[in-house]
C-alpha cells in the first residue's frame, strides 16, 4: 500500500469554524459531509463512481442513496468528512478502512490545556492505548483500540459464526486558532494491513494545518 503518493488536499472552512486543511493518501475516497445538500449529493454521486468504477447506474443509485443517508446522519453528529479507503492486496482481495473527521467546540483556546484535558479523559478507559503526540500543528492525543465482533453464521460463506477483529485509531487535535478540537477516526477490519493503515493515519494527522487557506488567483500576472 502506498500511503504517501498522490496526496489530495481537503479543508474545513465555514462562517463558524477557523480554516483547517489536511491531506489524504491515494486510495481514500472522501466526501465533505458539511457541504450544502445539493453539493453533498453531487459529492456522493462521484464517491460511488470512484469506489465502483465498473458498476452501472442501478448500483450507483442504490449505493448513492445509502451513502447519502450515512452522510446526513454523520452531519448531525458533527462529522465534516467521511472517507473510504480501498487497497488492492493481490489474491487476498481488497483491504478496506473508513475515515471520519469531526470538529467539536470546546471551552479551551490553549492547545496544551485542551490536549492535556483530552489525555486525562481518554486515559480513564483501560481498553485504549492512549498517547501524547507532538504534531507540526501542535499537541494532540491518540487512542488506539481493538474490539471483537461475532458475525452470525447466516451471513458467512460456511454457515458458522466468525469472530471479526476491528481496529480503531483516533487522534484528537486541538485547533491553534479557536476553541475547537478535530477528531480523526480510522476504523478497519483488515488487521493484516494494520501497519500500513497506521502509517497512513500518521501521514494524515501530520499534514493538518490551521493556517489560512491561500486564495486562488484565477488571473496571474503576465510575465514582463
């Protein structure tokens, strides 16, 4: 899995949130959940075509409706971005992960104070591996957890119950420009690719930038 090539830049910028940009590795297809309804529908339509490039209109319509409903539900819980990572792992099939980015308002404008508060809260859960991070954008806190799910035999190929291990990497990053915290969450059941997904998540959170988004000059000056 190539976790660094063809980085795509996305951002969060509205009348209520300070700007935030970050980069996604090649292979993660994302939509900006916080777009208005028409733009979000167009983004979902493009997402399903990116995920199922060999599909046909009926499949795209069904999956578009599914992802639209998911996006609406995520928007109500503060999620700004939703992404699906699909990676070809040869004869073993496709490795899959999901990525969400949510932004929550806090009562702290100091990054260190906000991060220490998050660290203290998350460390109360003994099922999480919680660590302090020093990112280019400032302090952050990561929390890694694993959980076991049992898939009912009626949904498996051999008719027996199967145990499914799910891994989650979550990184809480306080804004440097206001009382907000961005929460990046990556979930996957492809545990054989855990190291690859961990490196990809590290690249994503290291790319976070709270600087102003540069204005795009559509009419550059002509050289003399």
